[in-house]
C-alpha cells in the first residue's frame, strides 16, 4: 500500500497542484494531510475547493487533521491578532487579512477537524499529528537530541508518527522502535530551495515499511509576487519567505 503525506499547504495552490501531479503519478492508495491549509497564502478558497475535491475523490482514503494555524483562523479574535502580530508581524497581519478573503464554509471545515488521528494498516499503528503527539504546535525540527524526540512522542503507542508544522522535513528512528517523520511543507517550505516537500509511505503485507521524502519544482517567484500584491503591512517580509536564501 502506498500513502502520500502532505502538510502545511498554506493556501499555496500552485505548490499543491505541483505536488498532486507527482502524487497522481505515484499511484497512491491514500492521502494523509496534516493540517495548516490556509494561513498566509494567496488563494485559500481555491485551496479549500481542491481539498474538498480530494475528499470526494479519495473518500475514506483521505485523512485530514487540524494544524495550529487552522485553529487560529477558525477561532480568530483581536487578542489573537495582537499576539500573532507581536511575535511575527507579517503572520499577524496575514491572519487578519485572510479573514476578509476566506469563505465561511472552509473556516467551519477547519474548526471541526480533529487534532490527531490514529490509523492501523496491516497491524502497523500510525499516528497523524501536526506538531507532536503531545502538542499541536510543538516543533520536531531536524538535528534534535534523540532523547528529546523520544519524550515528545512518549504518549503515543504508534510505530509511525507523522508530523509537519516546522516546514522542515526530517526523520528519526528512535530506540523505543518508533519512527518519527516530519514531512515538511507543501506551501511554504523553509528548506534552502523553498520547494514543496511531501512524503511517500509504502507499507508491505508483512508490516515492514519505507518512507521517502519527496520534492518537486514549482514557480515560487510567481507566488512570491502574488503574495507581495496582497499589500497588507509586512507582506513584503512574507513574500521573501518564498524565495531562495
Ligand atoms: Fe504551517
């Protein structure tokens, strides 16, 4: 069985379509999406329509959970705006501006998503989380101390833990036998190349498995220019995040 895992799309339709093109070629049986669908991208409504299309196409073979920024958008308040603005000005203003664009049906959709999901395939337990099993916005970064990662996932009984949130792909094989894979971000990758990342999980009948990080090219300069034209305070800083360092 082949499963594509995507995360952190952030309303970047161009990147999502590039990744879905690769996923289609891989003949996957299922798609898992680990949240952060909309915040601070350029086209939340077309991204939402694409997600709804995937749900219709894959039915029970499409699994999706809520990301921390889905929760922020769905539960927006002026207080949340102030908090976000003080931490990352461009994200705070993007959050407020997104609410002028995004259709209510997509906000209702992300409000009602679960924070985690447990799935069993061929006796293999898989947990889908956005940050870590213990916290929706915890960072499982590359190059962490392996004991620190072990603590982050100690309340999970899954053999495979799939996460996103940091926008940086990485993976850990822990002494407890757990495999932790951060699949990276489709829509606003923080890798040096700023290209979309996703993962392909292959599960064999004997419950052995392989996970590969995947990437593809897309027109990041075009997306950066569209973001710049959103023209809210600090949108220039956001636009720079799509370009190579
Ligand atoms: Fe994200």
